[in-house]
C-alpha cells in the first residue's frame, strides 16, 4: 500500500526551496581560469647566461631573467622559456603576469646545497616550521602576493633532487623544516599544468593563502618511502581546482589544510570551495585524499569525484585532534575505485601532532556534513575506521552505495560518529545503520551543482525534480 506524503515531507520540500538561493551560488571554479594565457613578451633563460648541463648553477640567471621580465608586468605580462637541458638552480621568485614555460625535454633541477634554499619565517598559521621549531627553508620555486601566474609547458620536469634532504631528515641533522618544491603565498589566478614534478624535499605543490588556483594535468612522483612528500596541499586557500593528475609519493597524494592549532585559529583563513576530480595514484604510507590534520582555520565545501587509488595505505581520510578547533564540513566524495588498499575510509579524531605544549585540549573541532558515495574496492583489508572524539562526535556522516571486497575480519570500526547509510557492503557499523531517507536530505550534504540546475528556465526545477524523485522513490 502506498503511503501518502506526510506534513514533514511537505515542510521539508518548502524548506529546501527557501534554502536553494543561498546554496546555489557555490560552484566549481575549474572553468574560470584561462590556461592558455598569451604573453606578448618572451625570453629564454639562455639569454641570461644559463647553461643546461646539470652542473652549472643557474640561480642568478633565473633571478636576472625574472627581474628583467618584471618591466613587462603592466604590458600584458611575459613568458620565460626554459628549453631542453638540465638547468640546476637554487630557489628563485616568480612575479605577477608571468608564464614559466618548460619545453618537453627541459628539466629544472634543485640544488643539493642547502644554502641555495634560503631560510625564511614560518607561516603565520603554523607558528613554526612544520617539522622543527623556528624557521623553514624556502621552496625552489616561490611567489608571494602575485596575480596571474602560470607554470606550464610541454610536460617538462621540475626535479627537487630531494634524496639529500630525505637523508638529512632521517639522520636528524636539519636545523630547519625542509622546503617545498613549489610554494605560492597570498596569490590569485594561479595555473600549474602539463608538467612533471619529482623528488620534492618535502610537500610538492603548496598553494597557501591563495585563491583561484588550477592544478591540471600534472604528474607528481617521489619514492613511496620518501618522508612527507605530499603531492598537492591546498592550504588556507579558496576556489581551488585539481583535475586530471597522477600522483605517486611517500605521503598524502592530496591533503587539504588550514593552519595548526592556536596559530590557525587566530589566523582564521579557511580552505573552501575546492574541487578535486579525475585523480589517480598510490601511496604506501598515507591516503589518496586527506583533510587535515592541520585544519584549525576551517575547511568546507569540498567536492571530490572520480578517484582511482591502488597499492595504497588508505583511500579517503579525515584527521584532526583536540586542540585544533576549526571545522570540516560540507564534504562530498563520489565515484571512488580502490584496488589493494589497506583501509578504504578512515576518520581520526585524535591525530595529535601539536606545534607546542600550549595548545588548549578543550579547543575541539567540528566535523559534520560528510557524504561519501559510489565507492567500490577490491582486495581491501579494512572497510573503515571511523573514530571521532569522545564528547565531540562527528555528525551527519552519510555513506551510500559502497561495495568493498574485504579480506580480513575487520570490516568497520566506529566510535563517536553519528550519521546514516544506504547500500553499504560489508554491513556498516551500528552508529551509521539508520537508513538514509528523504528526511535526511538536509543532514546528508550534497553539493550545490547536484541540487541546482542553473540552465533551467525555472531555476528551481532541477532541485524540485531531485526532491520529488527522492520522496516518490518508495512508491515505485
């Protein structure tokens, strides 16, 4: 017998229409950035005396070339061409309205002498170096307060030659935190595309305090046992798009961050509106896509789809800790394929790792509105370890259409989490057993572009169709 709509269903429908104009304004920024920016002025690094023999240090040549090109910043910008060769260099700065272009057989090599990587202040949202108290080494390619920067080419290579740094790290002989390969700070309209990045000393690509960032069609490689060689770490950044990338490194392939404990709380610069799609890779020590653990400035509106991870430790991970405060909310992850992965989904509420002993253990984070759906996995050791924080449950965790071929007896282990599920195999843990129903549409986060079809003449028609389909599905 068909059950009629209830008053609750009708009120829900009306409430969603009232909310629709508010949620419709968020969208992916992947299509709003011009990858093929044309520069009216162009020079080659060889015009400034650079030698591509892999031995000659070319730091001055890069610095002089970019200093010269700065005079064209208000004349349509400029292009610095790196031709075929092996171009050894220390750290150098980029400028606004610049394209750094690497030809197919061009390789920029990071110097193996630490003095060629200057020591700079720690990030204000971290309060110290990420690995060691105090300062940190600056990245090989660096920029601050820039607009309209493109790092691209014909699949040339930027190689940090990080093995010497990894050795210093293991020997504990470093005085400062290791450098990233590429770091851009307080910058907007940034494009990084069509290149290979190898052997970063530390995290590979690090946009921090940035907006309107596109990372597209890049390959990032480091040995699977190299320490903390994250692939791409959007950090306190907004309107970021990462797509069509292959990453194989010694830590998280992508890790979204926003500051560390009280420093991130005080700096209060969230990461928001981040799209990740069509990502493939492997990591033996960490996760394919991670959020945190440094998330004290807040992380929200994260939309992830079409992932393939293999031979990896974890697929999806959220990590935080008492002392972080901040929030992780409105995360939507869909269409994930996993092969030979130890743990498919992991939430860690007590990750630890604090910058100092002065953190407030009562500064508890908020984790809510996490939707993970359409996940398949073969040769998975554990389906999920979902561990919130005692007295600070993770709320509105929604898992649906998840099928994992689990090889151990440890299927799901859940604590201090609340939410809903549907079509999950193996059987989900008790805190998430309540079935997702139309009444949970507000609790189970869905991205605005899923609920809203802006192409409709009646702008609410797409949303209406979705809601009616959800409400009527029990009757057919």
